[in-house]
């Protein structure tokens, strides 16, 4: 299987929405639906798990990824707030393409994609990810997300206005985390995802992420 990068997918999505008409595409012209399928098929062999959590848990899984020129770093967000997704792990792993573990909550596929699956394994309130790898490229915010259930199947760009760095309100707790507002269905609905930097050193993060908020 050819390696897939989010840069190629984003360029195609930008072209589809006429956002950057001068960009040179890296992949053949694809519709939003074809681009959506290409992205999700790079992770899943079949849709058994996806169909299950949509129909049984009423969740909307989302892939978040950095638009870097190399193999992608992604995080799979289940969309479940009940914790029931943690009981679907056997079905989840049986639905994936061949992978190897590269961390406690990260797996790598033959395509070179690294996928953070912490939300599937633990369903934590704060999802631990490598924030810089997931959201930044060259010191700038450069990330997209793809909801599994989406009317137009378009790859959506994460905007600075949708990203808020905040701090725990618990006295003595210095934990900082990012609130991501993900919009769906042409902005008619949205959800919030809370990310905690697994690297634990905000001083190393680009200013584009901190933006003077804390």
C-alpha cells in the first residue's frame, strides 16, 4: 500500500473547496467522499467497529491529524463520553489493518501512519497525545479532522479560534490542556475534545499553540 500523508489529503480537500486554487495536487483529483474513504481505509480493514459504536453507542468517531509532509501522526477520538467504548477493544483491534505497538497507547501501520488510540483504550477526560506532532507543522498550527459521520465528508481544517489552552481549576493542580472545538454537519453541531500534552513540557511547544493564553 502506498504511503498516505495528510498533506496530500489536505491539498485535495483545499482544491475541492477552492481554498487554495494555486496549490499543486499530490494525488489524483478526488471527491470529498473518496478522500474520506481513502483516509479511513488507511486505518481500518472493515467498518465493523465503526458501525458498532455509531449504532450502539451513538458516537461519531473522528480522526485528527497533522498536515506534515511525512507519514501522518493521528489521534482517533471515539466521540463516546460514557466510557462504553473501552468495552469494544476486541472488536476495534480486529477491524484494524496490520499494526505494531510503538508506545503505550500508539500503534503504527505498514503505511507509516502512527495512530494514538488512548481514547479507545481508556476513554480519559484528558486524552494524552503528542500535541506538537498532532497539531503543528514547522511551528505553525496545521491540523485537520475527519468525522466518520459527516454529510459532505470534507476534511476540515482546525482553526486557531477552535483551540483554547486552559488550566485546571483545582487548587494546586497545574495541569494545562487544550480544548478543541470540532464542528460537524456544516457547523450545525459540534463537540469538544480535551487534549493533554503527553510530552509534559509546554516550553517546547510552538507559540502558535500557546498564543499567550496562559
